[in-house]
C-alpha cells in the first residue's frame, strides 16, 4: 500500500534528517549508505521512536555501539550526562525533523518519546509486517575519527500511502527544541 | 327827427341784434348739432371699442373657460390616477409591511440561529478542550509500557541466570560422564544418568534461547505498540487542538 514514490520520499526525508541532526557540528560530514544487515551485537543499543498517522506508523531505530569513540563524540558538549540520555535526545531531534517534514504531507501526526532496546530485538521488526524496512550505515566524519552508526526505517501502512517529498528546501540547522 | 333817427337806429340795432341772436342761435344750433354728431360718433366709436374689447374678453374668457374645463377634466383624470396610485401604494405598503415583518422574523430567527451556532461552537471548543485530556490517558498507557518493559527486563535477567545455570549443569553432566567412564562397568548406570542430565541441560539451553528470543520479540512488540499508542494520543490531541482553534475562530466570527 506504500507506493514506490512514497518509499523513496520516506528515505529522502530520513536522510535529510540524519544529515542535519546526527552530527554534533554542522562541519562534520555525514554519509549514509544502504546496509544489508543492521547492527545487532549484544552491546548495540537501539533507540526506537514512532511517528503515527492515520494511514501509517513509522519506526525510526538508531543503532549505536556504546564504545569510547561514540560516547566521547556524543557527550562532548557535556561529558557528565549519561550517554543513553544524550543519544536519546539526539535521536529525538532526528525523528522530530522527520516528523516536521512529514507534516507537510500528512496533517495528523504524533510522535512518541524515545526508548532504548537491545539491538537483538531488531530481527523481529518483520513481525510488524512493515511495507518498508530499510537499514542504513551512517558514518560521521568527526575531527577525532569516524563515528559509525546505523539506522533502520520501518513503515507499516494501514491505508494507501502515496506522496512525493521535496527535500530540496534550505536546511534549518538552528536546532529548534523538539517538545515531547 | 333825431328821435326818429334814434328810433330808426334803434330799430336797426334791434334788427342787428336779432340777426345776431338768430345767428347765435343758429350757430349754437349748428354747434349743438355738430357736438351731438361728434358725440354720437365718439359714442359709437367708444361703443365699438367697448364691444370689441368685450368680445375679445368674452373670447378670452371662453378660451380660459375651455382651458379650465380641460384642466378640470385633466385634474379629474389625475385625481383618479392618483387615487389608483394611492390604492396601489397602500397595497404596496401593506405588502412591504408584511415583508418587513417576515424579514424581521427571519432576522430574529437568523439571530437565534447564529446564537445557537455560537453556543454550539463554544460547546465544540469546550469538548475539544476536555477531550485533549485524553492525552493523559495515552500517557498513562505509555507508563504501563515502562512497567511492562521493566518486567521484561527482569525476565531477561532471570533467563540469563537460568542460561548460566544450564551451562553449569552441562559442564557438571560432562564431568559426571567423565567420572562414570573412569568408574568403568560400575559407573555405567551413572553414565546413563549423566547423559540424561546433559540431554536435559541441552533442551533447557534451547528453551532458554527460545525464551530469550521471545522476550526480545516481546520487547519490540511492546515498545512498538505502546509508542504507537503514545504517538496516536499526541496526534489526537493535536487534532483536537486544531478543532478547538477552528471552533473558537468560528465563534469569534459569529460575534
């Protein structure tokens, strides 16, 4: 029920949100590539967020290994804060950007708060019967090195979904506060 | 002689006087006749003038009379026309008055309708405002997810403990098999028991893995479901806020 245009649009919107919200500084480049198998190590965290509408629900899952490089990168602004809290906030900003973009095409949307699961849950996403299930490898080129993340986009439709997203508009990188 | 003369002279004088008198009388008569004739002529002239003037006046008056008669007839017609017009105007007035009454009644009904719509809009806004508290219900459900996930986490921990025990039992059963083999013939029965224990441990390990997988599946399903509920609640709250705003705008336009 999700048209190919809509699938491509979801992916474009996700990529735009990831590029603008995941790097801690706008000068850090962010490359995104399709991933055949998502990260599913025992220590891999998977932060899950849901955007619900009348016609579909979208799950954004961001996977990260809590290694030293990732912890230092994401907590560089405030090393005292717990990594999970900081990373959930970043994921929330990323999902908020997707939500904001989707509001241009779907007037009724709501977004959940983030929740962290083990990445071992991810193989069971197919149990939700998604029509779009894509994983992406995300590399952030920071000054200290490359930070590797992964993301999974899972969209379950309850009605036909067809739209074409135009994400060519100028980016707003001001980092507005997402309320949740 | 003289006297005679005097008499003759007197007679002459008398004749002269008589002649004079006759002449005077004749002259007077002629003058009178002339005067009378002149007077008659003058009178006749004046009479003609008066007659002419009278005739002209009569003609003029006749024309005036005709004109007045025509004007009177016209006035009568105008009066009749005016009476018709007045009657029509009276009818129009009656119709207009009836129309005004109808319009006034319609206006009153429209005002009442508008007030009713304003009250309805207010009720919708109030209801939307009230229903927005449903968000708290969705949040309550979401909090139950945290509780469920905490229980799941507890089951994960217990399952890991069980898995650890099972691994330990496997090691113990292997050791028992080794010891049974050392015991030779005397240990054959013990070897069977050790093998059975190892088999049970292997089945327990499989069961533990399956249980772990089920817990992970349960984690994902629970999270996805409750996040859908939470996000759906926010979607409904946002839609209700939109309804409330529209109802308020509609109400403000009515006043």
